[in-house]
C-alpha cells in the first residue's frame, strides 16, 4: 500500500530500525495510499518510545489518514492507554506554549464526556 521503510519499522514496533532511519533523515510526514504516516503506524503498534521519537519536529498531531483518524483517535481505537496519555500530554504542552500541536481531539473528547 505504498508504505515507507519508516512506516514498516514503526508498524512492527522496531524502534532500533526506525531510529536509524530517522537519523538518516527519513521523512516521517510521508503518507501511504491510506493516508497513514509513520506516527499512525507507531501508534498502531503501541510503542510509546517510538511515538515519542516520531513526534519530535512535527508541527501538528492533527494529520488524518483516509479514514479521518488522527494518531490520537487511532490510539483510542486501539486502546493504547500509554500512547493516549503521551499524545494528550504533548498536545496540551505544545498548545500552552504556543507550539504547533493542537488540542482538537482533546476538546472533542471532553464534549462527548459532558
């Protein structure tokens, strides 16, 4: 489906290979035919350290795949609680510091809980 080597490493949870690819300037923003990026793949694998490595340098966590899922929505769908906590924390941190991450998913979740 047009996955990049970084996406394959991320989906398999192979942090060593993913980190090596990132050190060699692999582009984590490239999407496959389904709109998934390496961050979607890492979230799908549930690998927290890999998710943390992939968000470095990203301007947004709001990238959506063809199904309309952000990485946070995918983490919720998969039930990866540590990844959910990390992404929510990063979104709050960057939003409060004026960074690029947004809290759309967090706001949508709060509305559903009310």
